């Protein structure tokens, strides 16, 4: 049985180029707090190899490294730059030696900016989740002025 559908036709062209769509960048707010958040995310990202070394050493020693841990570190200002001044485990299934190794990995970073005006310290939390020996989550959880 033959088809009764009509074949679609294209609209005639005029030969003129189609009008260009204006490329617009998404609006982005670059407040001092936004910039600090980005710097903190980079600091967390750069600490990942050290954290992997800590976990690998623990696995080699026979320690199970699966579970969820939350580490806190404090960002203060020194010589005009934001620096990570100290770090500790807040919630962790790991033995003290593993927690100390991971905290030490974080506690010596420098951020590429200053703290926002009027702020002297931020408390930052980082979440680490390890499943079957593999890091599945390693992210900035929160940052607040203490």
C-alpha cells in the first residue's frame, strides 16, 4: 500500500547568511568568598596524591581503609596569603596514624589569594569516602568562619 504522507519541503533560502547568534558567557560572581572557595577546591585537589600515599601505606600495612572520613582544616592569613595553618580528623574510621598522615598532607598548603577582607580564619571540612580501597569521594564539604 503506498504511503499517503506528504514529503516535507524545505523553506526557500534567500542566499543571505543566517543571523549569528550572540554568544553570551554565563554570569559569574567573583566575590572574595567565591574566589576563596575556588582556591580551597584547588588546595583539596592538589592534596589528593598525598592522601593516596597515606591510604596506600595503610593498605600495605594491612589496615582497612574503606569508610567515610571528614577532616577539618583551618585557613588563616600569613604574610599576605591565605595558608592552611592546621588540620585534624573530625570523623574517621581510620587509626590515628592514618588520620595524622592525612591531616599532615593538608596542613601545609598555601592558597593563591588573601582571605576576604575582615576575615581572619575559616574552618573548612573535606569529605573523603573510600570504597573497596578506591577513593569515590574527595571534596570540599563546607567552609565557615568560626
